[in-house]
């Protein structure tokens, strides 16, 4: 499975739920189950491949500037919080994901982010994309042990970041001057 096919599966799930695809804070968020439905149409080996590619894509977003954007948007500066943010960013689709990884300040353009800045609800992060993949595998195989083993084997040789990559800032996520300089549009939404 190449990356175009991989993102195509995410896009199929997004298309299935239409205009409800961009907010993880909905009381009945339909996108997670739609992704499970799409993945459950694959062969078990394809789901394994999807999972491995998911890790690759999520790791590609392990960037310091994006971590600071996540802090502004969701208020979390923990490893788990940033991991969830990257999972939710993937669910926003390839275009948004790619643009945000390259220039995190573009997240200010998202209606969900604008609503969040005004305290009107909304959420980007999604904790358990890996669970969705496991759910799809379980649906067709009746178990997930073989998925876990195959993914663990595939990831064993993969170089993975142990911390966000890119230029570190001064280490203080609450440094408003730095946020305004490096993420001006997001800072205007969340700090003003």
C-alpha cells in the first residue's frame, strides 16, 4: 500500500460522514466508526500495512512547531496529548495534515479551531486511531494478537523519533512573545 492508497482510505471514511468529518468533539462523532467500516473491507495483511503506515504518518508530524501549535489549540504539552493531536490531525485528511506539518500556523484557518478559540466547542485530537485499526482487524479476524505481532515486527527496524523534531524553542510553551512570533495567526486566536 502506498501513501496515496493509504490516504485514500482516510478520505473514503471522511466522505462517508460528509460535513461532520472535521470535529472530534461531536456528541456522536461518526468518523471513527466510518474509518473502522472502511478498514474492515481490507484483507488482514492490508490492515497491518495500514497500521504501519499510520505510525509512519503520525511520526512525520512529530515536529516541535506543531507541538507548540497543539499547545495553543488544545492546551496540552504532554507526550500523550501531542500524540492524540497528531492522530486527530490525520483524521482531517491529507491536505490539511500536510499543510499543518509544513506550516502549523495554517491551523488557524480551520473552522473547528476558530470555534475552539472562541470557547464554542470543538476538538482536533483523537486518542485512539490505533484502536480503530485494531477494531477493524478484530471485526474480520476475530482477534488482534496476530495484528499486534505483525505490527511490532514491522516497527522493530523502523527509526522513530523519541521527541519532537525541528528547532526547539526556548522550552517554555507559555512564552507568549515566542508564540506570537512563530505562530502569529494561532496566537492571535488563542492569546488575544
